[in-house]
């Protein structure tokens, strides 16, 4: 599971870094555009930094990139894998969400 997530993340990192260089935007300039520190951007581009998805979207947006899943089926499979992984690892935020009956029912339908 983690291998698949890392593969997708590596692709996203590569695309964002390539686009930044293509546009001749320095990390310092990208930092000024996004409010994300140059240190975080550098570590993200070297795949050393665990980064929130909202931050990834912010970086992509600043460069005019839009992330999308190629197909609804691909997205559904990714969501299933992520949910199963989160449930198996007993991630606290997911455990808290699972206390809500409606959310629990939706998750159970998705991962079946």
C-alpha cells in the first residue's frame, strides 16, 4: 500500500518540480506566492518532507497545475486502498471519523 502511495507522490513531486523549473520560478519566489517556506519546498522536492495534501494543491495551483485522477475507477481504487490502509494502521483521525454511523456506513460500502 505505502509503495503505491509513494509512487503517486513521487510522480506529483516530479511534475511540480519540473513545472517550477520550466517556468523559471525559484523556490524563493514560489514561497512568496504560496506562503510555504523555502525549506519545506526544498524538502518536498527532494521527497524528504511529509507534506499535507492541501499544501501540494497550493504548490500546484501557484504554478497553474491541476491535479486530477485519470478515471473514476482509478480514484475509487485509490480511495479503497487509502481507507483500508488507514483502518489497518488505526490512524486516530480515521478512528474518530468511524464513530459517526453515517460515515462508517459509507466507508463500509466503499471498501467492500
